[in-house]
């Protein structure tokens, strides 16, 4: 009896100091975890994220049904474990009006108290949303391929869409990064590349990116590798030119407020951007 009373007192003390601090202030640490594990408090939800994936399906670009499926398989488990998180898939068109959202996945669930029930719910969410998204994105590849790659305008278009303040915003650009836009006079495929500072200033002057539009965001170009350009008269693909293109994007996107600009030669690793399986404050940029 005395042992039981001491056990009850110990748990109560842990909850007191871990949850409310015994003075009415919010608690931290192991007491809060004990309360969650024995069902006396709801599990602390992981912070939501917003992921916008931009698919460049023009000739030679890296967005295909396979790379989109790879991205969805990578991102959806993170969306599933974070209530309020959103994945939007965009198709890059020949111009600003033709760059549109193809499909959206939103996690509207409430985290279950039971770990087993929560894992089951996440698995079901991923399976259902994968089937929905893959069916929707097939329309990208059944349509006529764009003849241009106005990537900057596409990123600017996404930036104009609603985004919750304070939420980690990750842009994933499935493209070779070769901006080709008649509207802006850009031809990273075959033309002379501009100076990075001059191009960044021109994008700002043309209001491609609204002031601070990319603030606190991360932008990842995936499956980016130097490839030969089929157009006649284009310079040979080289690491030097590839490096210039990377510098152009890094300069312009950073000037627009992006905190992180990354070029991946393969698939995105979401673990480079968010921490997994425990709460974090505003993401892991």
C-alpha cells in the first residue's frame, strides 16, 4: 500500500513539474512525455509543412512520371505525420497563365492517441493519397510538352499562392534548371548567360518575385545534371556552364528571401529539410 502510494505520488510529481511546473506555467521535458504515453495528454503535434513541387516536363527536363512518383513516395510520409501539412503539385507551362496546380494533398487528420492507431492511419493516408496524386499527374504527360521553361515565372506563380506564415515552405523544382523564357528574354540553354547580379535585379524589376516572396523558404532543384541540348548551335554542356547556371539561381532566389537553395543530381532527401518523428520548431532549414 505504501509502495503504491509512493508510485502515485512520483507520477503526480513528474506530471506536476513536467506539464505545468506546479506554478501554472507550461511544462517541458519527460513529464509531458509521460502524460502523453499514458493517455493523460494529447500527443504533441509535429509542425506542419507546405511543399510545392514544380514539374518541368519540357524536352530534356527532369520531371517524368518516375521522378514524380519518387518525389511523392519521399514527401507523403512526412505530410502524413504532420497534421495541417500540404503537398501541391504544379505543372510548368509555356507561360505564367499556363502554370497551374494539378493536384493537392492535405493532411486534415488529428493525431491519434495510440501509436499503433496513428501508424495505421498514416499508412492508409499515404496509400490513398499516392493513388490520387499519381492518377492526377498523368495529365501532365498526356498533354503537349511545353516548348519553353519559364522556371522563374513558375516559382513566382507559386509564391503568389496562399502560404501560412511561419510554416516551413519547401519548393521542389523537378527541372534541369535551364530557364528558357521569351517573356523575360532568357535562354540558359543556348544563349549567353547574364551576370548573376544583373539577372537578379531584372527579375526584381519585372516583379517576377514579389518583395520577400520567398522569405524563409527552401528551394531544391532535383535530378539536375548537365545534358546535351538538342537545339542547333547550342554550346556543349559543361561543368563550367552548369556552375554559372547554379550561381544565377542561387543569387536570384537568395535575393528574393530564400534561406536555402540546393541542387541535387538525384532525388530529394526530405530528411535534409525536416526532422522526423519528433516535434521541431519551424522545420530544419
